């Protein structure tokens, strides 16, 4: 029943519900949170559509109440990784043969399930597992997940519609085959939406996938996997493998059918996977596609013409929402000396008023950082800054691990623009400010551009149009996502395609057709309706 040129429904961004007191969504979410807290999950691997329990379990805890156990998951090892590769191989032929609009329908159905039946479940599982507030969960685990699942099919349709030119007697076609082999998706803890996008974008394009979720996000990621299955995803198209990244990668990357890596996470892990792939290059049938979005050291540049209140709001939201654990979170701040007191005083006062605590208390703006390793790492940065003699902690700075991994939103003022908290990705609620001399703006732009190896996001706060333009030009390579008078976080699918360059990744722009193109291998088909019957050309005829 393929006789039609079908059109994917035009996507619109999923509306963000507000969870205000008394709202039906708040009542449903609270009930779901309590339901999940009252039982413990036993999460298997899912290979070829079947649950696999290895018996090698790891405990899942709430970051903001680490005494509270959410359940266990079964860790995959090399044997399960090999089985997942087999399952992906077995599922490929039928999945590829399925008309593309049927593949799209699976993900459109999953989006609908999340928008309705499973909205509260997606939010509650992400809140408890990753310590997100209701709002942070809603924009991630519901709205952005749905947007990926609705916009990507539209991009797929647009890609398939791109066809070459023809001339008389000839028909040229482009077919966008999936990659030959399987795709390995490795996802980070911090966005349930990225965990949704990395396996599903290649799958939509006809690939089969081995998916390794982050160990601290298995709880919410498993919910996604179950929803795809309910939406009709055939067995083996996406195989869910929680466990040690190193062990799973060793087995997966040794397969000759490995055709692509879809990664988001730290620069360090991405580089190690790239090296491993390079070392195995001769094993593979083709050259694997490598797509990776990695770390950031994102800036807010305050021009002397900036308005105070919107700048302070952008800084607070950009640096501290989700405890600064967004790859796009602002972590270095540049303030002009001519207005430094005004900005620093306002920031310190506001930061002191930010409510922090368990995300089950909806009044809190920030929760806990993800785990003990992150807590220790972030605390180390704050302590070293304090001890350096070249920095002051202007606000926050207290760390308390008694009940959860809590680190106060922290503002450091440094005299050294290349101190480690200005250069390294900390991935926590720590913002370092440097006061620049605004009599030499070009020097200030050069400093922002050259301080960090990353190039992910940045924001320019200014009202003077000439200065906005100068800053945009000077900082064009410093970020893949630039914001003017807005926080540098919160990219929306379809509106701000996301990704950075330099050490921040391959800039293949999640949430746009550019990303989906990476999961296709085009074939050009020429058909001749009037093939020549002789090999001789007219110019070869005998002279008159
Ligand atoms: P991470 O690098 O620690 O882990 C990412 C994934 O890689 C996880 O699934 C992890 O288990 C896996 N992994 C770890 N070692 C591995 C190995 N040797 N082989 C295979 N897999 C391995 O990152 P994280 O802590 O989950 O996430 C935070 C990082 O992600 C930050 O650096 C952040 O900037 C980055 N991030 C980037 C973007 C972006 O779009 N640029 C978005 C979100 C997060």
C-alpha cells in the first residue's frame, strides 16, 4: 500500500506545561513520582527485543537523596554486546525493506505516547534519576524528546525529496540508503532527549542500532526503550545495553559491520573512541561515520551597553539551571570594568537567594549533581580556586554530601583569565567571572575566543547594534550556537540546531536535517530511456 507520496504531519514544538500549583499536570506528576518511589525497578538489557538479565547488577540511586534506591539494572558485558551486534544485523533486512513512512510512523506514535499517556512517567523517571526539577524534566524528557521524534521524520522526508536534475531521455534518481552495517549510539546522562535522539535518528533512516546509555541515566532511558517497543519498533532495531562503556565498546567496535558512531559525552571519551575506531579501520567494511557532540566551556560576554536585569537573569539561568550540568551551561563570564561593581553585586545577591534541595520539593530551582565522582570533582575546583590566592568566592561555594550530592550555585571572581576554572569544563554549578578592560574591546574578544579549546555555545549581552555586530564577527568561531541577549542554553529542535566545533564536536547539528544526512549513504541511479545503439560517435564518420 505504497501508492502515494505521503507527507509527514508538519511538526510544531511541543508546548511546555508549567506545573503551577493546582494544575492537572502537577497533580499527575506528583502521583507518578510517589508511585515510582514506592517500588524498585529491575532493569534488563534488551537484545533483539528480548529482556536479558546478566545477574551482574548495579544499584540506581537518587542523586539528591542517595539513600533512596530506585532499583537495579543488569550490566551488559562483551558477550551481550556481541549478541546485540548480531541482533542488529538480523533485524536490518526487514527494517530497511519497510517503506520509510512506516518507519517514521513508529517514532511519531512514540512521540504521541510521550505527549499523553507517558508524560508524567517520562518526567518523574528523569526527575528521580537525574535530579531535574519539574521544569527541567518537562523541557528535556518530554518536549525535546517529542520534538526530535516529530521533526526528524520531517527532515527525513525533505532529504528523500531532494532529487537530481534530468535531461531529455534520462531519469536521475537519488536513493538514500542506510549505512551498510549498524550504528553504535553512546549517550550521556544529562539529557534524556539526547538519549532519545542518538539511537532514533539513525534508526529512522533505516539503520539498526546498538545503544549504550549512561550508567547514571539507565532508569529514565529504559522508559524510552519500553515506549519505542509499545509504539511498534521491531525487535533488534534498537538494542539497549547498559553497562561498562569500555567493555561494550571493545566488542562493538571490533565488528566488521560497525558503520557509524553517534556519540554525545565528554571530549575525552569521544577522542578515545575515535582512536579505537582508527586503530580498527581495516576491520570495517567501509569508513565509519563519526558524529560526536562533546564538552563545552561556554561564555557570556557582557558588553558595556548591556541591560542589567536581563543580563543577570540570563547568567543565573544559563549557569545554574540543572546545576550547570548542560554542555551549553555558562561557566565563564566576562564583565566590563566600567560596570563591574553593579553586575557583581547584583549577581551575588541573587545567587544567595536560589533555592536548592530535593527536586520532589517543587519550590527548588536546583537539585543535586549527578553522583559522587562529579561532586568530588566540582568541589575540588572550588577548593583550588579558594586556595589559589588569585580568586575569591563571591557567592555559594558550600558543598554538602550528607543526603545528596549538593553543591551551591557558586560565583568565583578571578584575576587570572586563564585560571583552570576559566579554561576547563567543570560540569557543575560553578561560574567564574573575569573583569575585562573595556577600553580595549578587541583584546577582550581575543581573550574570549582563545581561552578554551571548546567552541560550543556563547552569549553576547549588549544593546548597542554596532557592538553586537563587532562581537559576533570576532566570536564567530568561538561557538556553534551563539545567542544575543539570551542565555546560552535551551536550544530548541527546529529552531536552534545544536552543536559546536573545535574540541566540542563534529558540529553535525542535532535537531536538523544535517544530522540525519550523516546516517544515509546516497546512491545515484541514472536510467537511459534511449540508449545509443552504436559505440561510434558522429565525429568519427568519414570526411565528405
Ligand atoms: P561521559 O563522556 O562520561 O559519558 C558519555 C557516555 O560515554 C556514557 O554512556 C558513558 O558510559 C560512555 N563511556 C564512558 N567511557 C566510555 C568508553 N571508554 N567507551 C565507550 N563509552 C564510554 O559524559 P557524561 O558525563 O555522561 O556527560 C557529560 C559530558 O557530555 C560533558 O562533557 C558534556 O559537555 C557533554 N555533553 C555534550 C553535549 C553536546 O551536545 N555537545 C550534550 C550533552 C552533554
